[in-house]
């Protein structure tokens, strides 16, 4: 079953320096019907102006993933971690027992990214931060695995404390691929247009859209243009 959430229907908040589209309730946006998707609690589609960002603030017991779509973000925390995550890179932060960090766009260009929060399956772990650059080559067989909490998958993917996986990458127009689903999946259209196909009518996904895929073990993706696609496969609870 596929439930589509067009970009126009997302929660909109404009702070001037920060423009956010919320897939779920967060901060100033509250929708009692959109409180998360299983262990997936937050997806913010952020635009951050040049020279601005988030000053130091704390987190606890949350897996926080940032998928940088354009520009770059500079991270610094009280655990001694410091780094710049560029477009095409993904960063993860396990907040665990508590971490205080800041994130800024120190460039002269706007920054766009998806910020994704997933509840951990282990509480009060030691805080950690990591980032990785993934290939920008187009994929015609399957979406690469970017983030995983499964043993044996950390050679190529960033680790999180949850039995979840995040796939993502670019596909060329005309690509047809099947995405396997372990639990349930939330699909993001980072760019371009594509269809999600099951045994019902195909769902057209446009830039910024989201979709829940439940009660099925796979979904077919057909690229109607060159596109970038993210699939977040998370436990229901």
C-alpha cells in the first residue's frame, strides 16, 4: 500500500534564514495525524541561507542523519568532532547519553538537505559522529545502501543504532528497479520525477514529495526523468 504526501501538503515554516518543509510534526509545526512513521520521527527538508545555521544545542537518544543535497554544512560538537559535509555526503550522529552540537552553512551559497531522525533501539550509548561521501554515479540496478544498523553492513554504509536502512542515489530517466522492503519504507523524491508501482495505480512522485509504503515486501520504481531518490526502511515500532 502506498500513501502519497505531495510537497504542497507538507508543513511549511519560513524563518527567513531557514525555510523548512516538515513531513512530520516538528518544532513550530504540529499535525496530530503526522507524528512520525514507526521509528522514523522527523524528516525536515531544509533550505539554509549562506552564513547562517544552528547554534550549539543538545540532543539525547536519537539517531540523526543529514543527507546534503546541495552546498555544505559544518559540524562541531562537545565530543571533539568537527567536519564539513558536502553535497552527496551523508552524516550521522548518535546522540545517546547526550551531545551538544552546532551546524552552520559557512559558504556563500544556500544549503539544502534532508534532516532525518530515527529512534534508536539502544538507549544511552556513547555519542558519536561520522560522515561519508557516496558515489554520484547513476544507478540502473539498485539504490546504494547509505546507512544501516545491521551487523556486517558497515563496510560500505554508515552505522546507526536501529534495525533500519537508508538507501539513496541518482537514477537515469527510464530506469526501472525493484526496491526490497524489510519493514516499511518512506520514500523521498530529492529531485526529478518517478513512479512508485505496486498492484494498484502508479503513484507519481515529484521533487519534494514523500510516500509511505506499507504491507508489502517490495516496490517498483520507474524514473520518468533523471532523479535522485531516498528510501528509508524502518521498523514499525
